[in-house]
C-alpha cells in the first residue's frame, strides 16, 4: 500500500518538482507568498518542512538546485 501511495504521489521526485515550481513562483512574486503556497495547497509551515526535507537529502537537494537553474 505504501509503495502505491509513493508512486501515486510521485515519490521524492514529485516533491522536488513541486518545490522547484513553488520556489520559482516565490522568486518572481515574493509579496504573494501566501497566495502562491495556498494555490499549491501548502502552508508556510509545510513549505518550510519540505525545504528541510530536501536540504537533508543530498540527491533531492541536487535535483532541486538543478531544477532552479532550468528556465
């Protein structure tokens, strides 16, 4: 069951892709952070937790940094 949930949610790659999309939006419109996070069904606390999760995993961190570099 857990594996099905991970696959359905995209695993860690899906988290990183979501984080990259949000980060790019936040860079473009920092004054609209609450609105941007809400559009992604995320609170500021959830965003912070996701950033720590990515930072704590070298592979996820590398994928995140690479995603930010893409246009």
